[in-house]
């Protein structure tokens, strides 16, 4: 913490939840940053020079001076470790483990459920929509139960875990996954959106079902 930030540079795709969680974290931390759009449609992320920043060919990528970081979760940890402090990433072992559990959910069940369903519906990715939808609802049921007695995923205040899990949850309807049956999840989404300096991800119209 207590670092004076240089101007951060984010290589970004505006409609990606992975990218949005990074933009959201930087905004919540009050960090100045610039974005460079990566043309996923043309395959820019799979060619040089982008592959020099991330050989896996995925957005987002963050540059902070001479430091280049890929993978949205790794970027979130970098940002809160350098600029955010214990308020966003607890040092207490039990609390840190709780945050890590939800970061694992964001990279696991959420990525293969909510995110894949949305990518298939909006962008035509060849995912198994039925399987992704089942996984998404199983996760939402668990989140709703967990949030019955909790304001945020890891207690009474927001952490990096909430930032990691927000984008694809809030945009679940874009994958034709309704949040109507999950009142505690909807209330949590509203609490995240009420955080100071919250920035939304653009909503995308859902194509008519075939």
C-alpha cells in the first residue's frame, strides 16, 4: 500500500467480465488508468505483439511501468496488494483463505457456468449451454444461501472476492440465466453497485432464442 501509482495501462475488451472486474477494482481504488481496446473479433489477442504480453492470448493484460501482468485474478491481487491493503485483501489467515475460496469460485464454477453461458448466448462460443446453465444455477443457489446472513461474500465489508464475482453474476441474464429466484444474490449485487466509485459493465441485448 502507500504507493503513488503511475498511470496504469489495461489491454481490454469492454464486454468481457474478466476485464470489467479489473476496471472495477481500479475504479474502486481510485487509480488512474488508460485502456487499449483489443479486437477479439479479428483475433488480435492471438497474434504478435499481444502474445508477447500474454502467451495464452487472453485479455485482460495490465501494465504498470515495467511490470506486465496477465490473468484477471492475478491482476486483482496485484492491485489490492500494491494499492488497496488489508481492507480489500485481509492478512488474517482465516479471512485470507475465505477470500481465496471465492477467487477460486470466480475462476472455476463461475467461469464454466455463468461466464460460458453468457459467452455462448452473446458471442456464439461453442460451449455446452445446458451444462453451463446447470452449473450456473447450482452456484447461484449456493451464493444465495451463503448471502442469507452476510452483506458481502466474506463478511460485512466488500473485498476483492466481491469484485471478482460481481460482473458475471450481475450479467447472468445475458446468458439467459434469471436471478429472480435468488433474492440474496440480487441484494448483494445492489450493495456492490452502491460502493463508492463503482463503474458498470455495458449491458448487451440478448439475441432472440432460435
